[in-house]
C-alpha cells in the first residue's frame, strides 16, 4: 500500500490502478490489524506462555510496534497525499504504540504473577 501511495507522486496514466491497489492492500492490511487487535490480543484469550522473547523485544513488539513504525514512516514520507489520510495513519500508529504498551504491561504482570505463585 505504501509503495503504491509513494508512486502516486509521479503522475501517470495508470494512477487509477495504483489507487485501486493501494485501497485493496490497505483494506486487507488494516483488516488484519483489526483482527489482531480484537481477536488475537493477549487480553482476550492468549496466555503469557504464548509471548516469546525478552521484554521489549518479544512477539508483542513484532505484532504491534513494527506496523506502528511503518505507518509512522508513511506519515513522514508521503507528504503529497491528503492531510486527513496522513492524520489517520498517524492516529493508527499512535494507537498501535499504545496497544503495545498496554499489552506489554499486561503480559509482564501475568508473568510476574505466575512466577510469584510458583
């Protein structure tokens, strides 16, 4: 999606194809992120045993910080697209970063509780 939006900088006869591809890929990508936030989050049904890696560099960071970083780069680099779309990308990037912090706190609390019980 980001590559198609970046290529819109140069006018072309196939600009409508790029807009269509960016829309399709954006809907698929954001749908996947929404599914991950709602149904696959550590708050819903996953236990702390499903989170692998050291603190701040675990699977939660891969799931939420990497897309937040990519959206932040898109906001920075795509200065030619609509201001509202850039604002939506920035808001989603901030929301993913806040979700990461919340899930990391929740997961570390579960790990601390499970270690204290043993």
